[in-house]
C-alpha cells in the first residue's frame, strides 16, 4: 500500500513540475485563486488560538468573525480584483475577520469566571511545558 502512495506522490510531483515549467503564470493564478478558500478553512483554527491567548475574546466575536471571514472569502473567490490593492490578497479575509473579532469582543460582555479559570490553567500548562 505504501508503494501506491509513493507512486501517486511521484506522479503528482511530475505533473506539477511539468505544468509549472510549461505555464508558470497560470500556476501562480491558480494557486492564488485556491488560497482564499484555504485561508477561509484555516479561519476557525486561527480564532481558536486567538481565543486561547486573549482572555477578553468572546463567543459572539468568534461567530461574527467566522461569518465575516466566510463572506470575505466568498467575495474574493467570486470577484478576485476586489482585494487586488492589498499586497497579498488571499490574506485579506483573515485580516477582516480578525478586526471584526476584536471589535465585537470588545463591544460585548466579558467572558464568565469559568473561562478565566481555564486561562489560568492553560497558562500554568504552558509554563510547565517550557
């Protein structure tokens, strides 16, 4: 079974290298076009890490950021020139989602005491791991 995986990997690498040598510009456009939805998929993980780092982050902020980030990803996928002024356009949905998360988290009520205890446990675990 491992030989089948290796064979498919080698075939994919050969196809990718051949495509990039024959048409490098189209590869760049293709990879940029698929990067925006990829960042959209990474957005929930991004929000989880932010929520673990900052005590003030709220559930409402995360939900608003997910909705806004998804809308920005769909907008970028449908109309790529919208964010073309930005140096690396596929990162724009994540930046927009972060700003929305920050604003909504600051505008809503602070998390409950149970969550504050959780942050103290995480901080102690991190110190222990070092």
